[in-house]
């Protein structure tokens, strides 16, 4: 895939029957060392390291109190029942291995459906080595070594995101759903914390509290106001960084003679009866009737975890407001601002605004910079404040693409070193601002290539984690490494932390490591986008339209206008990109510049296929278009009821989803118009679409994309023919 080589490439026959040259570039070779390989090319290396970890673990057992007696003696091993029991394990394992052959082939370049691909070798090795120890990161008492690994992983992720290491904190969760729930849980407790402190100050009969409460001041703009004098709206809109300092301020003013730990304990005890996490939403609402519900704003591209979190936390999924998206399926920040201003004027508290950094189905990155700017403006004008959360479960690791070898953020570049494609200017800007968010969800088991389960949540201000702290009397732990007292989960595998840790230690979280892998994936994803755009010829009975449209204008490698309009851009793609070896594309700065301006923000291509009927006219029926795309999905997918024989006939695997006119109106109308589909603008309507996700750095080698897209072309013709036959029978 690279242009620069350390030595001569070796010629070999590729899967398309042509000669291909395997490049031997240092960076390219390094990526190859990080994976087992689609054909298990690194099998010997993996086996040697697995055996090494097993030997190390069994040696530890053998030498732990060396003089202890052996319990499984030779006499036991010679018993028939012992041998029969072992034989049963062997036969059951054989059955299990056979049944596992029915698993989804995530390891193959042919798998292009969901946000999944192969795991990195160090991630798998870390998990397999640590699973033997069966450590539980519920507390350091249950997993002292792996709890410390989890703490270090949290630091690594925070550093990659750009958070200040001295004040930030992160930890492993089961997945992004749990991380999102935790972020909202913390934001809810944070939002109502000032009410609890004010109630305690006003109602407490503690003499020190009574003496000191008038001296507890809060800065609101240019003036300082006594906390006990703040109204409900002011209490609900204090900045999060200030809120977490309030207990310390109360302790300093009311109990100045006490040691710090003693002060915090007595303040915590006095606050207990007033905290929403203790008294619950019902009692809080009864005591604070002036609080008019609350809102959480998410884009229409939201993950289902958000309404789920609203339900679990008792604020109701109706409080989770979906904001319309633009033509590129990014949150419409003008609509968001309108909604927020309405909340400000009606005094409805906003818990948080969620910026999606890589939507599940469209690969869209919301305009985080604009969201942060809106918050600053509304704070200045209306005194409104809310948490900003980044749901970067899918796209968080892309930050590694904009960190240099010294882990410093780098400015946007229009052209990247092949085959690493740079991010678009939009994506680069948002990822460069992610360190300003309050919390960030990021899933190592997605673009971190880590085995399940491995999500995570990172806090810009680690003091906020104290709002969701739970201790149990039977758990005795080191407070510095005790990760399990924070968050939703109890028991959780230490092996997950070990997997992420070993991967991060082996593969840098910058352009030399994960950024290299993801840069190659970005190159591959955008090459696919070009093929989907141009797959249909003028004489074909089908056409393809991407959900994320072409830009109106593309620029060359020097930033000058190059091509305007769909036809001109497609012509450039055909001339400079399609069918060209990666080396040739790399040598063309204009081609590389255009590639970085195409497709979605995060490694996902979403597109719709329409067809020409027997009468030679293009289909205008929305439902028939949906039928065709559903047929294509079934042809190129593996589902629960897919037989073994059918699995073998699936040449590559993609998935599909649906957009509706309620929140996707702009994007949906654009696609329908380009495909010539008729729809009723006054009624709700929807359109399904196909998705191919690229988390594989290698599919643009050996003419692989051409082979896959040719296969898809044949599939389209077969599905259209099937629909034609149905039309004839209906007639």
C-alpha cells in the first residue's frame, strides 16, 4: 500500500488472478505485526506467545508456596474416572470448536458490516494471558494487578484525548452503553448537587454550619453571591467545575480547624439527607416544585443507549430530545441552539448535550466546536450551563491520527503520507476540541481492535466521579487504584483491562501506532466510497446514491478549486483513483487531497441502490426501492438462520439501516430527489440503506475492492431480475 520501500517487493498471484507486488515499507510492515492476519499469517508468533503465557502462569502456580502438597496425584490420574472426565472435555471442546465455525468471520476483509473487525494481537494476548488469573476489577482486593492496569489505561486514553493528566480520570466499562449511562448518571447528580448543598446550609442545626454559611460565596459573572441566596435556576446552572469544589469550600469556611479528611467526612455526612441520589427524584420534585423537568439533547443519529439511560435514571426517555441532522447526517447546530434558547427562556434545565463523534450507521461527527461555542454564548446571555458529553464510542480512537510521535496535537494537513489518509478538516477540528468536553465515551473494542468487553468513560475533571461513588463494607481496597467503586458495574473482568493495556503499550496512541492503522482504514473506506459512487455505468439498470453526498466543490493538493459538481468530481475519480495502484494514487497529491474530502467522517459508507424497470424507466416507488435494498442485504449478510451452505455463498458481508423523515428530512429528501423517488412531504416516510464499514487496513491491495464491487454488481443484477420476475407475475 505504501510508495516508499526498503527493499524489492515480492511478486505473487492475487485473489483476482493478477500479479501484485507486496510492498515492504517499515510502517506498513509494523501494522502487519499487530494482527494475526486474515489468513493467520502470524500463527506461529501467536502460538509461541500463548504457550509462553501459559508456561509463565503454570510456573507461578507450581512455585506458590512450593512446599504445599500436590492435590492431583498420579494415583488420581491413573483412575478410569479421571481419564473419562478428561476425554469428555476433549470431545466437548471438539464440538465447541465445530460450532464456533458458525461464527461471524470478523477477521476477513470480506466482513464489512458493523463496527468490528479483527482484534490486534497484543489485545488478544493480553486477554488470554489475564483470563487465566480470573481477576475481578470490582476492587483492588479482587484484582490488584489488573486494577492498576485499568488505572493506567484510563490515563492513556485521557492523554490521547488531550485531557490534563493531573486532573482527569478514566476507567474501563463493559461497553459504550454503560459508559453513556454513567455519564448521564453523573451529570444528573451533578446538576442537583448545588440544591442539596443549599438545603443543607439552610436547614442544618450544626453550629459550625450556621456560623459559616453566610460566608460561602459563588461567583456569578462579575459579582459574588451567597450560595444560600441563589434561586433555583442559578443553582441548576452552575458550572460543573465549580460545583465539585463546593463541598471543599463549605468545609474550609465552616470547619477550618479540622484536618482536610475530617472536614470532608462531616460535610458528606451532613449532605447525605439532601442528595438526589439518596432521596430520589420523587422526593426531590416534591421539595423543589420550581424545577421544570430536564432535557438531554442528542442528534437524531443517537445510539439507543440514550433513551435507555433516560428510562433507567427516571427522567424518562421523553426527556431525551433528538435534534435534526443536516445533509451529512451531522447534528444541525442551528436547531440545537433554537431548542436550547427555548429551554433558557422557559427555565427548563438542560442536563447535557451529546455530540456524537462517529454515528453508528452514517459515520458522522457532530460539530463539537459549535456546540461548545453555543454553551459559552448561552451561559453569557442566560446564565445557562450544561455538561457536554462526547459519545466517541466509535470515533474516539481517531484522535490518534492527529497526535504526532511526541503525543502532541498536530494541525490539519490536506495531504497525508500514503496509505494513511488524513482526516477531513471538519473531523480534525472536532477531534482537536474533544479535550474541552466534560466526559467522553470511547470503546477500545471498536476502533481499538480489542476483544469484548472493553468500553470506557473518561472525565475531564476527575472530581466529578465522586458523585457516583459507592463503597461496600466487605471491600477493602487501595483508594488510588480502586476502580470498581465508580460507575454502574460491580464485578468486571480484569482481563479486559489487561487486553487494552498490552495493546496500548505495543501500539502507540499516535500517528505511529493506532493513527497508522486507522489512517490506512480511512484510505480504504474512501476508496470504497469512490467505487460505490461510480459502480453504475450509463447502460446499467441500477444506480447508487450515497447517504453522505459528494461535496459541491473539491480542492487540489494546494487548496485550489479542482472540480465542481457531481459529474466533474466523478470524472476526476474515474481518471485519477479508480483502478489505480495505491502507489500511483499516493504519488498524486490531487488524488490524495480529493480522497480526504470524500465520504463520511468515520470509516463508514452508507448508500442506497435504485433500479430501472422492464419498461426502461427508473423506479420512482419508494417501497420498491426499499424492497431492493432489503434483498441486497439478505444476499450479502449472515444472520441467525443462515445455513452453513448459505454462509459459504456470501461473498462479502454488509448490513443495513433506515432513516426517516422526522429527523433526517434534509438528508432523506436529498437522496430521494437524486434517485428520482416520489414521496409525500406531508406524511412520514423512510428509506433503508446499505452500510459497509471498513476497519481493515488492507482491502485496497491485490485488486480486492474491484473483486468485491464486481460481486456486488452481480448481486444487484440478480436482485433486480428477481423483482422483474415478480412484476411480470403480478401483471
